[in-house]
């Protein structure tokens, strides 16, 4: 029979699975399975009803015309045709994709580099680190709305702090949020304010996990500070960089709040980000079919970038447990 | 300290270089800290100015006069207490559901065996990276069909239906660090699975409970997109949504000091929570990052 430890059958070797190939579940195992599904039941229900189901439904909707008041009407590829090939003036989708990509590929490298630099600074053996860490973290605690209002005020061309400071230095104050060429850099600048947030904390944790004996060994071999950084620090934290990059790109592509609260998608569509476009189409114009199509376009883009990054990661992400090439 | 003759810089002595580096570091960090704090100080300062002084070309840090009445006005002219209590309903529900449902499911993943478990786990992980927009519209439609638009249900229910995959994942990771021997010992004493969860595992999980509770509090307090699409009547608005609407209202755009005061009110609880639960922050974020 075998001993009973922790409720699990310990069966003597060779006496377990019957030769029919079908596993016999003990009463204990059956009970455990029931308990498992009971406990994850709500999540499973939520997954089917609020995630998987809706995903399929939105896929269907993207091929339909639906405005909430009439039944959905199948229109095939019409939504996609409209989005991609609208001739007049320039299809909004391409503009939207462009500005979203511009924002993402500007802000993600800046924020990753910036947080890493901050984390490195905080990782140095100096006094007062907890205080600095706290101060740096505070901006990321500000609710998005409060932060947006704050920056609208700071970026106000006439009365805002930003231009007041520039004027006192004798420099002209740009029209931060009303100049189509300045507005995305302004958003990126706003993002810099939150550099000491979660990304940096994750980097800090990663940095503190680098075994010090590696640094010692490098020093013995004559490596200078920069060399130690490149040869020891960077490879050791590359998984952390990878993690932050993936989250960063996924997050940046979904930028919405600043556009909604600060610029309304303007000026001249300069901040008409993809999620803002989805919001406009689905909830303002009630083109739920088009909105769904846009959502799926976003999803596919993000899927593409995530898979791309996972694929490329083999080249540059170094995991401690792996054999050297 | 291991010294190597090859590593000695040629121009300055080692300690001089180190001091210089430290000085630069301190200067940069202090500058950074100032930059981080200035916008908040500016908000506070603006919130205490009066209408005449807020729109000035010259930068004025200390308001003169200091108008504490702005905050009184804020609570008098607008139903701010209402907005706060609305927000609290949603926040409290989300915190409780995240901790409860997340730990139950996390416990299942960490401790129980069942056929199909690995499939379920893969599904869990993949939902973590899913952009929410792709379920946004159908969810809205579902809630509309259920007649739940302009109620708090769409903002509360998802938390109870398994909460978020992040919470489940974090609980699972944490529970897996607790030795199984504890479970076995309890079982020998006659505890069923439920008792093990409640009396053995959860009491040991205070750190992760605190972390998840705090993060959910912050998220639910700040969230304005959910309320934006699901709430229509102003008296149901949450604080974040109310502030967002404030910005667009004609009356308020001339009384910017009130908008700033509102912002301060919305930031304050976040600061308080942070200072009370500081250690859980770093710990919690690191948990997400390193196991991710």
C-alpha cells in the first residue's frame, strides 16, 4: 500500500500505475483537484467571462458595425479598410501609430537609461540613500490626474513654472503643449519626473543582486570602473533590463491619460495616441466595431514587439544559470 | 579592500578621486531630489494662492496671502467629501478582493495538485501581459446588458472574479517560499486544506499581504479610466474622475487654485500610505521584478 505522508500516497516503486496506462487517482488526489478548481474557480470564471470571452467577442466586433443601439452588422474588412486606407486627409490610424511609436521609442530608452543611472547612483555606498530613494519615488505616487493637472500648469506658456524658469535664464519659453513639435518631448519630460519610480526600484534590486565577488575578481584583473560596469554590471542585470523594456514598451504604447487630460489628442493630432483613438471611436463616436478593430491592431503590434524582444533576448540577455556559449 | 597597482589612476590619488566622485554623486542626487520635489511644492504653493495672484508672470513660491480658504471652498462648492467616500467604496472593495481572491488562488497554485494545473498557470502568465484595451469594449457591452453602467459594479466585480493575475502570481511565488513541512505538520495534526490556508499560511504572509494591499489601494485610488467610461452621474464620481472633469469645467479653469487644491487632496492619502508602509514598497516591487 505505501505510507501516507502529508496526505500523499507514497507508493512502493513498481507498484504504481496499472498497465492499462490510465492513472488511478486516490481519494486524496481527487479531493485536492476539487479543492484546486474551487479555489481558482472565481479567477477561471473571470478569465472566461471577462477576458477570453470578451477577446473573442471583440475580434468578432472588429469585423462588424455596432453602435450599441442596433444589432451588430457584419461588414467584413470594411473597418480595417477605413482605418488603414482612408484617403482624406491622411488616415488617422497612420498618424496615430506614428505618434504612439514616436512617443514609445523616445520615452522607453530615456526612462530605462535614466532609471538605471539613478539606480546606480543610489547603489553607491554613500549616506542618505533611503532619503533620496523616498524623494525620488514620490512623483510616481501622484495619481495620474493630479500629475496631469500639475504639468498642464507647469507647462503653461505664460504663467507656468517651466517658462518662468527659462525666462529668468534669458531663454525663450516654448509652447510646450500647444506646439505640435514640442508636445511629445514635453510628455517625455513629464515622464522623466517619474524616473525614480518602480522601474528604478526594480533596477536597484537587480543591482544589489550582483555578486560582489565578480567585481572583486574584475578589479584584480585590472578592470577600471567603466570596464567593471560593462563587463560585470550590465550582463548581470540584463534580465532586469529586459523585463523593464518589455513592460516599458507595453506600457508606453498604451498611453492615454496625458492625451485625454492635457491635450485632447492635439495639437493637430500630435498626441492622438492609439488608445486615445480607441476611446474616441468606441465611446465618443460609438463606432464600437472600429474601436474593436483598433484594439486588435494594438494587441497584434504589442504581441509582435513582445515576441521580437523575446527572440532577440537570446543574443544579449545573460542568465546566471546558463552555460557560457 | 583589494588594491591593484594596475588600477591606480595616474593623475589623482585614489582617495581624492573617490571624494570627487562622491561629491559629484551627492550634487547630482540632490539636484535630482529637488527636481522631484519641486512640482509637488509648486502644486501646494499654487493651491494656497488667491485668484488674483495665481496668474502671475513672476514666479512666486510663498503665496501672499496664504489662502487656506481655498480648501474650504473646495469642500463647500463641490461635493468633495462625496467624491472621497465614493472612491473609498471602490478602493476598499478592491483591496479586500485582491488580497482574498489573490491569496486563495495563489495558494491553490502553490500547494495543490490537479490535472490541468500547468495549463491554468500558463493562461495566468499570459494574461499578465495582455493589453486591457482588447477586452475593454466587450466588457462595457456586457455591463451595459447587465444594466450596470453608471454603477460601481464594473469597477468592483472584476476584483472579485479572481482579482488580477499579478496578485495571484505574487501570492503563489511567496507561498512557494514557505516550507511544505509546515503544511505537513498541520495535516498530521488533522488540519484540512482550509485550516492550513487560514491558520498556517496566511499569518506568515503579512509582508506580501501588506504589499498587495498597498499597491491595490494606490491603483484603485488613482484609476480614472474605469470610472471615466462606466460612471455618468456626477454624484457617483470618484475623486480622480471629479478632478479630471474639474479641469474641463468653465468655472474651474479660471479658479486654477482650486484645481490645484483638489490635486493636493488627491495626492495626500498616497503620501500617507507611502510613509506608513515604506518598507513594503521596495520589497514588493522587487518581488515583481526579480521573479518576473
